[in-house]
């Protein structure tokens, strides 16, 4: 029986084309751009695996992916957890797991929806904020950025109290974090696939691009080993099968800067051709492995055990010999 793999994409072209082509070279596997229309409340599974690279921008897709997970599809990444996750929680988790993270403070929103009555609805909120204590803890320069942001949206570098308050006053309804600025010697972005595949690549955050550097492949062993270990640790803790983890290295210490990127950039021209093929092949391997695995996305949640039928394993792709009719 053929397993079906669906891919949800945004504006990218190179990754979807290569992923689908290579999936369809595997015996017993059919991959395609997923088709999503109206979704009824008794929705039944159409795909064994769905790879999600766009639902953070298309709310309808996120809701549909939850229905697909309920129906027994393995969704990468888990839409329930992705909806609940935020970067500040990630920093707190990483710190408790022993990773080096910049000093970070989450700040209340500057503005609220019109229905909020500050005198009643914000009675639990400390006011005024202890700005001096916050600044003493984080220090300057610092980075002010949304707790749930991405893509460098609404990020400011602040160098003193005046710049901090001006940027905070302009932050609107965003929940912001103020974070220690790491003046780094090296910057590494790790593309993570599954729970055990980590590809560290040199990255230039100032130009926002990957850098091909043969010498970079020979990081000092202790630094290389720590980057790999820390990337594996946080990715497994967060449960992502597709992610990128960024480290700013200062004085030989890799600080985990950004690691909740469940739809990481995989465009050929962005991650460079020499890394692109590795990432595509890893993603194909992952999708085929998940299609054959007995565990589904829904199995992580208590309601799965209450469903009228037990979660069933997806059919395993036939071996190359079976697909060709060989004895």
C-alpha cells in the first residue's frame, strides 16, 4: 500500500520541488503539495504525513492541521504545541536544561485591546515596572524583541534607557522580551531534522545569510561537541522535527539565541547548494520514517486514548524488492 505525504508551503520553490521529487523516488511513497479546502467535523485522514511550512502565516491551515492530527496524520511540526509555544518559554526551558542563554526579561504589553479597562482588567499587573532592576539584570546594550516573534520582526537594539523606553513605547500590543546583547565572535545556525540530525552552518546575522567557510567545518572539538549537544537537547525538549537553533559564540561559550523556528528557511539560495541537498535528503528520510512509524501526533494527548478506535499505524512502504516484484 502506498503512503501519502503532503507538503504545505509558502513562497518557497526550491525545497518543495526537490522534496516532492525525491520522495516520489522512494518505493511505495507518493508525495504532493497538500490540498486543503473545507474541513468537516468528522474529517478523515487523507495523508499519512503532513509537512507544515506555512501555517504560522495562514491560520486556516493551522486549524486544519489540528483536525488532520485528530484524524491520525503525523504532522510536522505538531500544530498543538506550535500554537502554544513562545520564545520566552524556550529561554526558560533552555536555562533549566543547562544551556547558556542570554539574560532575558519578559515585559508586559505596552498597549491592549480597546475592551481592556486598565483599572479593572490589569489589577494583577505590577505598576510601575521596576525598570531599574530590569536594566541592572539585563544590562546594555540589549535586544528588545517580541516573545512570540520571528523573522527579525519588531527587533530593536537598545543602548541606553532612553532608547529602551522609546522602543518599548512603540511596541504596541506585542509582549516583548529584553535580552542581553551577546557581542559574538562566531555565529552558528543549526538546521535540525528529526530528533537526531543536526547540521551546523556558519551564519551572518548582520547580513542575514549563511556563509560557506571550509575552515568553519573544523570548529574546535569542544565547541563543536557542545553546539551539537545543546542543539539536540533543546530540540528534543521542544519536540520539534523541523527547526533551526542559533548560537552566538562569545569567549568560546555558545549562547542559545533563537531556537523556536518550526518552519526554518530551506531555500536553496539561502542555505547554499552545498547544504541544501543534505537538508532535503534528511527531510525525505524523516517523512518516510514517520509514515511507517506506529506513533501519531495525536498520541501525545490524553484525548487520543478516548477515541472510539485505537490509533493505527500507517502502512509501511514496501521494500525496493517488493516494489519491483523481485523475489
